[in-house]
């Protein structure tokens, strides 16, 4: 389970056995959200946020933080997806301690 970011108690990650479309999960104290990045002709055109099947949803404040980080780091998330799932390279984790608005 590659961890991409830690952001104010929220952990952003891929499950190791993921599938397309490109997406990440955000977890905080057992609650989880999911963000799907819609890519058309190599450009991120939309980010769809929702819950993760079988998990309690993120609390309202956690969901705001999840949207902040995924929106701010969308291009980096796609690069990390390609590195991990296509090129089989490890991806570094980053702890972010400043708001990304």
C-alpha cells in the first residue's frame, strides 16, 4: 500500500492492487474517501470525490482536507500512479505541514 502523502492526519495512498481509472484513497482514523482523476487526452479534466466501498466516510473537515490535497497535487498523483503501476518504481511519501489552498 504505497503512501503518497500525510496531510493533517489524513493519509493519501494507493492500494497495491489497484485498477484504472487513476484514483487515490484518503484515510483518517478508519474513515475513508476516494478521488478518481478523469484524464482525457493526457489532461486531468475532472476529479470525482466519493466514499470508499465498505468504509465509513470521511468526516466533513477531513473531506475538505482530502479535496484540498488531491486538487493541489493531481498532476503529481498521476505521475506517482504511472511510476508505481506502470513502471514498477517505488514512490516516495511526503508529509505536508502547510495548508495547500
